[in-house]
């Protein structure tokens, strides 16, 4: 179901602006799937429905590989990923980021151009992924840090749902890569008018709590399947 009410045109099999992404999906995806052997868990039945139309994916961020992981999680759709400007300082990495149509954001000097680019992509029916923690969590303990409010603000502006996804850490290459898919959050039903600052802060906290709930689903799966042993 398309929660944002925009009519979704059927995407072409190949698109020039996504040439690099389409080539990667065609030639690299099979081997990546075989290596990761992804496992999907779902918050509820609504979370099992394919994402249609424009949507903002919000995920935890524990690894430089998270952009690839999230592309595998929603393998049936192309997506754009918000990436910090620090990554664009490396020419090879910048080429890759531009090739996959990432959206650059300067965390130290955020400008309205980034905000507008994200909203335009969402309004055009694209998927955009954001990591609301703001940076990679480098601690040894799995956790989900507090979220920044940008995700709620952009989704509300573009009238697009937020789809929370939790990426479980893969302890070993022998483990399957696990995802917990959350039910889309429709912000359009929140308020007849624009959200206030209090609304934005409240919804940001709710989104963070939702991510913690998805993490708990992953941990419960571990305990049930492995009897408290290391997860597989």
C-alpha cells in the first residue's frame, strides 16, 4: 500500500540515471545474496507488505556496509542513501557515491538544498534511506543511539511514510544477515496542520523507540532459536 497517496508509476527495468545500481543488481546481487543469506523478521503483517511509492527508510548504523545491507533488505526497489560529505573527500568513494545517486549532507553546515533534494526524491516516488543516529556506532555493545529529528521533518514535508528497519550485527561470515522490518509510520494522519517542534521531537523519540522494539524482536529470535547461545 502506498501510504503517501502518490500514484506510483511502474519503474522501468533499466534506467540510465540508475545505470550503476542496475548493473550491480544484475551482476553482483546474486553472489551477495548467497554470501549474506538474508533473513527477514517482521514486526507484524503490515510490515510484510512491499514498499510502494515514495518512502523514507530509517535504520540503525553500525557499519560502513550498512548502505549495502539496506539495499539488500529492500532488494526489489532502487533507493538513494543520504551520505555525509566527509565520505566525498575520497575521489574513488565519491565516484561510487555519485554513481549510486547518494544524497550528500554536510552535518557541520546543513543547508536547505539537501532537505529539498530529499523531499523532491520522496515526492517523485523514490525510496531514500537515512541513518538517524547521524554517524556509525563504533562501540562494542549493540545499541541504538538517540535519533536526530531530520527524518521526521523530511518525511512530513514530503508527505511520505517512514519505514523503520533494524540491521542486526553479523557476528561471523557464517551467520545469516538478519533484518527486522517495521510497519510504515504514516505522518499524514498525525495532524491536520504542519507539525510543531514538540510534535517533531515526540515523533522522533517514537521512531527511536520503534527501532529499539525491532532490535528486541531480533534478540528474542536469537534466544528462541539458539537457547541463549551465540546467534547463527
